[in-house]
C-alpha cells in the first residue's frame, strides 16, 4: 500500500532524542514493504503539519499514520482525522525511566489524541512500542487494521449509598476558580458550566491570568518570605535556583491564597503554561503542591473536570489528592508511571528520601517539588466526558517502591489488572490525560458517589 506519514513533535522536548527515535521509526516503516510517503522530519507547528497534509493528499495515500514522536496537543491530530477518509493510525513510543527529564512524553500525546478523536467519532488504530525493538509484527497488525481503538461500553449507574451521598453533598455548592482558558488542542480540559452545575452543584468563576499575576506581583514581601521559610524547611537545594524566579513563583501561592479568601473557592483550575513562564516568570507547580497539601486542589491546564475530580476524591478519602498524567506503560514489567511536573502533595513523598527544589524541565524556571511517591495502595479516579458521555472512571493500583522515573514528582504503579489490559482500556475509553490519585482503597465510597451523582461507572 501507499502509507502516508506525519511525524509530530514539539521543540520544547528533547529534539535530538526525538530525531533519533524518528529515524528508528522510519527504518521500521521502510522495512515493512509498503511505499512510505510524506515528511521525514519532525513537524513542529500547524503550518508545517498542514503542508504535510497537502503532500499526502496529493499523493493519494491508502492510509495515514501519525508518528507521535513527542507530546503534542490534539489540534493537529483532529485536523488530520478530518482531512482524510482513509484509515488513520497513531504510533506512540515509550522512553527509558532513568530519573532524568521526561524527554518525549509521547504517551501523553496519544492519550490526548484518543480523547479528541473519540469526541469526533473518528476511528483510529494505535501502537505504543519502542521503534528500536522488534516491532515488525505489531506494525503489520496495525496496518492491517487489527489494532483499532474500539469503544468501551459503560457500566450502569451504581446504587447510591449514604457515604456516596455524603461525598456528593460535600462538593455541592462549592466554587472553582478557572484562571485562564485551557490551551488549544486540550479537548480533555473543555467543559460546560451549566452541565457541570447540573452534575455536581459546583459553580465556576472564570478569571483571567492577570487576576492572579497582579495579586502575585502585589503580594507583601513578608508573605513571600514566610513561604520561602516553609519551602526551606521542606526542600533541599533551594539556594541553587534563581532567587528572583523563586520569589515570583512563591508569590503565585500568595495570589492563590488571596483569591481563595476573596472568592470562597474550594479549588482552582489554572492555565499553567506557557504564560506563567513567558509572561509572569515563575512556575506555579510548587505553589500547586503547597495548595494540594492544604486540601485546596489545583488542576493544571485549566482542567475544570480535573478540579472537580480532585474535590470528589478528596471528599471520599479526607486526604490530599494528586492530579497526575499517566506517562508510561511497560507491559513486560507490568507497571505504569504517573507523573506531573513537580506538584504532588508533600505528604505523598517516599519517607526515605528528601524532597528537592528543582526547575521545570522544559521552561527552566522554579519552583517545582521533586521526589518519588511513597509505596502503598492508591485509588485513581476521573469524572470523564470521554465520547461525550459523563461518567466516572475508577481504578486501583499498588504504588511500588522504585527509584524516581522522571524528574519532578512521579511514581511507578502496578494495576490490579495487567498493564496491557489497562493500556487497551485507556485508549478505548478515550480517557482524559489527567486522573486524580489518592492513597488508600476508596472504591466502595466512590461507587456510591457515582450513584449519588447519576454517573455510569467504568472500572479499568
């Protein structure tokens, strides 16, 4: 057949490593026996991708394959899906768990893509495999249409319980501050205020990033100094980061505290990048960790349903909650890795390590917390809008005592079911890229909460 390829990437990730992996992907495709047409270099922006689409259209290809070499948002994936009637597939790649930066974050790109394509009812096949390994058989199956994403059937709405009704009442009437709009291509973070209110009784106030930035800049020096003392007590290496950027980062925490007091907010959903770095000059990740530890959830990328998920999970567990990405699945090791830049609540730290101060791996600014997550059972949950159907996704896993996989805050977990089955379900369900995590087994309480909120249940 004539196979059209579109290699997607972002320059904020490790471009030389991405190009090394792209070379291996192209070699595997060239060895497949099919005619491979299209760009053979990373497409970093919309203009380059649209030029690639035009090239494939002119070549009249039989199939289209997106090479998800690094993380990207889903905007171009949706455009590619809409541009072609031919079969569509995505090849995403793992990366070594070496304790260094997350160099590609390719799986998260696949995760966003599966959600967005599901919302658009666009069928696709997928593969998550190392191009340097033996991938010939999997590629052949993918191109033969044998690795389609499918679509999971939701379970029934569970029976409401007294504990579930307590959880639903706990969030009803609460307020979330959305600070800035979600980034383009993050369909996982879209929401409708009226639908959210009808589901949970939670109200959303839509604020601007400058509302936070102005409060942070005007924060009293004493308040920022007090937070510096708190960070000094919690972290090593604070003196190694840029002091002015650190001060700006800590002032974001003061700004969030002020907004909380003024607006009576129980949670925040913040457009954390790029503007906190490019316009303000400091990361909100460390402040989000502090807020989370204080039981005030902060969701990245203005993810309102992520904030609601945290609120529900915190009400069920009466404990701090971590909104995280699933960034890797290793079928042979039967494990996955949860990670987010550096914002897990400090109480989740492995007790045998010391938390470190660090900088954002892509944007190079502080403050981020860095530590591996402690061992123990964890409940993962998401109030999902995948495939346009509100429901609750629920899972349970054991966090293992493992070295830090990637810089920031991360942990290695083993699900109750096999990693291959969980991986299949994540893609088939169109699950959003953020799930909330808390220690302990809270599935029974959450099943009752799903019933009280009228949500069908999907356990993965």
